[in-house]
């Protein structure tokens, strides 16, 4: 099965080239779709050099003239997907691309149609700042209560789908609310989410982390909204 790996990029000049190298080296039949979402820190120039370097490889590139949000980047990339499985890969170094094969394997084997890379299953990954763990707990508990499906990491960085599943879901998100919207709509359609433990090395806002507490409230609202509409 062919894997389509979507990499949305916004101001990740320090890591985007390394991420692409790691993803391309994976022992998978794959295509990579990179979306520069209006970067202003030099990421776009790096991506253009990647496009030149890998011009004879199965890579596709989208350049947004301005920042539209992670959700918009993913939606546009989905239009170009030709693989059987879709993987969302962030352009930072918080997650390890080497673990992608273990995430796609349950789908290849027909054991799942949706897989999330759960960051908090491994005991060592739970030793994080209290507020960050609390936010994750609240979001995951909300999913469990509203959608009757137990989950430990609603905001999982790695989300993996059988292509036919994600392409059949209308998405309205523009920003980070992609995560709660896709979670809500997948579960409302009767799909199950299989969680596979992954490694996680979070960065700080000073190091470039973009999601903040306001996004947590947006995520909660999105989960409640799509439980009863859409």
C-alpha cells in the first residue's frame, strides 16, 4: 500500500529539511506532500531547495501566498493525495518519523482504518508540565463522554487514515481545530480510533511551539459543536 505523508509547514526553518530527510528515508512506498503555509522565516526558500533536490522523487509542493492555518494546509494537500493511507506529519521535531511504519501497519493489516499516535501511553511521556497534561486529559475525557469512545490523546500529532475515510469527510477547519473536527466526524461516522504509543519531545513557545491555551478552548468548542451538528 502506498502512504501519502502530508507535511504542513509554517515558520519551521530550523527543522523542516531534517524532517523531510527523515520521512523520505522511511522504508515505505510513499509520496510526500509539503505545504508551505505562508512562512516568513526562510522556510519557503528551504522548501524550494528541497523541491529542487528531490525533483525526480514522489514529492508534491503547495505554496500558500499567506498563512491560512494548519487545517487549510491539510485540506489542500488532501486534494493531491494518491496513496492508500494518509499520514499527517508536523514539520517540527516533537515526534519521531521513524515510528510512522508502526502507525500505518495496523491499517495495512486491516486491523484499523484510523490510527492516532498517542503521546501519553508510555509512562515516561506523562512526566510533562501539569497544565499541559491537564489540557490533554480534559480534551480526551470530553471525547470519551461525548462520543462514547475512550481515547487518551485527542490532540495527537500523528493522525493516520485509510485514504477513503478521510477523503469522505467534509472539513471546515482552517487552523489547529483540524484535530478535534476530524476526531469528532470520524467517531460520528462509527469509525474506531486505534491508539499506538509514540515518543514525544515537546518544545516550548520560545523554541517555536505555536499552539496555545486559546486553541484548547477552540478544540473544546469544536468537539461540542460537531457532536450535535454537522
